[in-house]
């Protein structure tokens, strides 16, 4: 046996070492879908010994439910790289990628696939979702006392839930994905998470993924070695990832991350190492990752603009931050907080005119907290005296302001006469939400009651103009 091993080519031995030591399970088939080689992790992931996998057809294994669906079958069908999620017969969730290999005549002769078991990661997500639901059951009253934490001021039940959740999650290294519209305060939430964590004394590095040109992104994120390209510093430069060592890396607008950089970031997250441009020496790196986006990353994945494997890495702990119009009780609190900050900055003691204050409270704030801060500073600076008066775009005098929509009686079923199927489904969905709101006090309880995710609850409530929390 030893002699047989020594007689093998170096390439053969190298391949077997890669198959054995790779973190992913690697499988190689021929152009007909017959398995030629596979890693030893096959048994662990797919529940079948390696000896039984070798020589088997992926089509037969797919019929038996062992590879469901088979990424290799899809590659052979599409003659292109494919990435998908599998559910194995052993009940494990596996992310699989397949790549075609063509010969000189353009014939597809091999398919190489990589599969990674995400079951443990999904279990971690489920544990955090249960934690969210338990925290939500603390029955926060709407319109309670004002809470001031660093630069955050609020009194809404929704932000109180998020704050309590951060206190429990911040001490861990679980990745956070902050979701919500532009301007809702995702950066402030990310900073608060950092300050609540054991990494608070280390750097908080913020990266706006949409603001860095793609041509400069790699050098900015990963750094470069001395003289690695024309114009490079003689001393080299550490990248933003390296600067976050020991602390928190905050990727804002992560949905705009270029695909090529997604691959490199994923490798850093998997290996815990970063390699500067022009260098061959990886550097060990340790940071907490917090990401934010106003995009629907699941739709981005479906459209091929965001990698599925990176999505699962980022989405360990999703946190939906509601729009300001969905938590109007926070508007007066924010106005007081921002006005106090402006008075301190400009060394004045200005007050907000009562009529203007009512207009600001009833404004719909499409730009959320960021718009409130910028608009109030503009009126502050423009007001000549000690009283701040303002005129808002699209808001008339108080008598003409839109009145609250009358509450709908959930017991009165929606009228479906003459309605199309989509209209009928929407009417029924709205009725279910309204009935659930009578029983649940928070979006987390709604998610548990309806059997859907908490971000989905937010989107559905916003779609129908509904709001969680009993008055």
C-alpha cells in the first residue's frame, strides 16, 4: 500500500489532500454525472459512506433524495456555474456551488462542486429568533418613558425591543444585519452594538460600500504591500478590514458590494485572514461584522447580484429598524434631542415654534431620522431670532393636515365582490393582520403568531398602513 502511494503522481496526492482537508465537501463528476472523486465529508453531510458515493450517478442520488436538488445536474443542464441550497435526506441544509470544466473542443467533461453544511448556522439564527420573541413578551407599553442611550433617543416600543435585543446580542460575535429604509439610524444602532460589546475599546471602522469606486475598493478594503502597483506607498497600507482588527467592521449599504469583493470578503470571513494586494503573506484578523442595507438582499441573491453564501454569513442576526413614520411617538423625542444638540453646538438657546412643532410631528418624513436632523438644522440656522419657524415641503397649515385613517373593524369581512384573485388575497391578508394585532403587542409576537419572519411582518404592516402595539 505504501509503495502504491509512492508511485502515484504528485498531482494525484495533492488532489486527495485537498479533498480530505478542505472545509467544503468537494465532489468531481464526469460529463455524464458519474461521481469520480469526493471528499470524506460526504458521509457527514449526505449520510452515505464515501465508498457508496464513488461511481454512483448524481441523477440516481437525486431521485433517492440524497442530493436534493443536485447542483451537478443543474450545471450539466445549464452548462454554466450554479449556486443553490440543498436539503439532504438527513435533514441538513447545505449550500452547494457547481462549476463546469470544458475540453478544447468545448465538450463538458467534468463538474466540480463544493458544498457547505449551514445547518448549525441556521440553528443559531433560530435561537436568536426565539430570543427576540422572548424579549418581545416583556410587554413594553407604547408611549412609555423616553430612553437616552448615547446618541439614540426614543420612546417607541419597537426601538425599546431592539435596544434590549442588542444588550443580549452585543457580547457575542454573531454577525448582525441591520435592515430598514435609508436614514432610519442603522449607523447609530451599529455604533451602539459596538459600545455594548467587549470590543468597545477597539476600533469601529465604518465602510460605505456604495461610496468607494469599484476600481479602488480592493486596495481600500484589503490594503496593499509596498510597491505593489504604480503610485502605491513605499510603506504599504493596511486596509479597512485590517484596521478593524479586534473591533467592529460596519459595512453600510452592503447590498452595493461588488461581486468580486463579495468573494474576497467571504474568504476573509471563512479563514479569519486577510492578504494585502501584492503580498503572499496572510495576516490573522479578528473582528465583529455588522452590515446594513436598505435593499432586499434575498431579491439580490435571486437576481444574481449577491452571493448566497455571503448572504447566509451576514444574515445570522437580522434586525429590522422601522421607518420614523411607523413610530411617530419618537418624533417629539428626536426633535428635543436634536434641538438640544444644535443649541450646544451653536451656543444659543433657541426654541421651536409650537405651530412648527406640530407640523414637524405630523410630517411623513420620507428621509427618516436623517431628514429630520438635516431639516431642523436648516431651519435653526435660517431663523434670525430665538424662535424657530419652518415650512415643510408638502405640508399645509394644520387644519389641512391629513387626518388619521379610521380604524377598520376586523369582524367585518372584506368585500370581495368583483375583486380579482390578487385583490381578494390582499384583503384577506390585511384582515388576518388586523385580527393578529388585536392579540399581539409587538412585531416579534406577530411573527410568532402568524408563523412568518419579523422583517416580513414589518413589510406587511407598512404595506397596509398598520402599526404594531396597542394604544
